[in-house]
C-alpha cells in the first residue's frame, strides 16, 4: 500500500469514528429535546419543593412549548410562613430565560397559586397566563390542559378542609425528609409515605379514581381526545372511556413531567431518566463512551 493510500484510509476511518460519535451525541441530545413539556405542582416557597432537581431538569431539556400546569408557587404556605431559597429564584429565572430565548411558556394557575388567576389571558415577560387551553399534538390529538382543582370535590365544596389537608400533607413531607435522610445514610433508596398512603388507603384510591374520571368526562364533553392536568401529585397516563388521561405528577416527591416527543408521542419522564441521558451525552462529548 502506498503511503498516500495509507494516509487516506486512516483519515477515512477517523472521519467515520467522528461521525459515529457525533450521531451518538445527537441521539442522546434528542432524548432531552421535546415538542412540549408539562410540569406542575412544584410548590416553590415550601421546604418540600425539590427546586434544585427541577433546575437540573429545566437546564437539561429543551422544548418548543413549556406548560406550567398550576401550583408552581405555593401561595397557601407562603401566607403561613415565608420561605424562599435561592434555588427557587433560579427556577423562576431559568423559566424566564427560556421564554426570552423563544420557548413558548404557558402558565395555567392552580389552587395554590390562584392569585395569578386575576391575570388570566394576559402575557408577562413572554409568559402567557391561561385558565385552560387545548394543545394539539404532532399526531393531531386535541388535549385539554388545565390544573384540575375545580374537579376536586374538597376544593369545590369545603375549601377549609383542603387547607387542613394541606397542613397534614406538609407534616407528612417533613417526616419523609427526616426518614429519607436516614435511609440515604443507610444506602437505601427514597421511599414516599404519602405515595404509599395514596395507593393503599381505600378512600384515597377512590378519590384519585373519581378525580381522573371527572377530568376525562370533561374532555369528552368538549369533544376532545384527552386531558392533561396536575393537582393530585400522581403521575399517570391511561385510557378512560376512550379519553387519554394524563397527569404530569409533581416536583415534591415523584419528580416527574409529561412530555410530547418530536413524533407526537406523549409519555412520562422522571428527573432520574433525564439526568441519566445527560450523563451519557456528556460521556459521548468527552470521548468516554465508545461507539462501535
């Protein structure tokens, strides 16, 4: 083989390797790029808010549209006791920065940030405030987007009881923080008492089911294909009477979001999943991941 041929062959192999590495990197990045993202029940202004992890999620993901589906700021708790960590500021600033850079940001207030409902149909700093709206997926599915609190019988009929329940839930979260700090030191995974109770207590299961069916019925009444909501802190995608019911979860315990992939598929993602994809992407960038 002539020296020139050897050089060209080596250059070709190097080009192939670089192309494979770039393609792998793009696939990893594609895993955190979405047509739309829905997050809700962040509860900024409370010690239970996982603001640092939400911040990591927001910085690691990109989307054409970002929906903030209520209870982003916890006005109820802030009235009782002021708490606002720097990471909570950082979350707000990151969302504003996304809006400034071209992401369509839509805020749908919930019961904990109901004070914002006086600004329905107004736009602030590139953020649109809406009571509810319809999102059309890339596959043409028409999805009703709303927080969901007005379909909660406790909120609608006995708001005082909702305040009591909120206080009890805060106590459970404080217990969870202490208990899980011990579990972390023991090398055990996170365990959620409130999620356990929701799944095991008969009345809680009945409440969740009633809520889900009420939201699905509302979407069906409007002639839509599905509904996307938050409020009950239980991430879920399921079919109810021909309607696609989606709940994006929360950023207090489940650390989850609903996303629409670029091909129009709706699915739930977690903070852990997105951080895993970002770690793999960084490995590709630094050359630590071998692509065969």
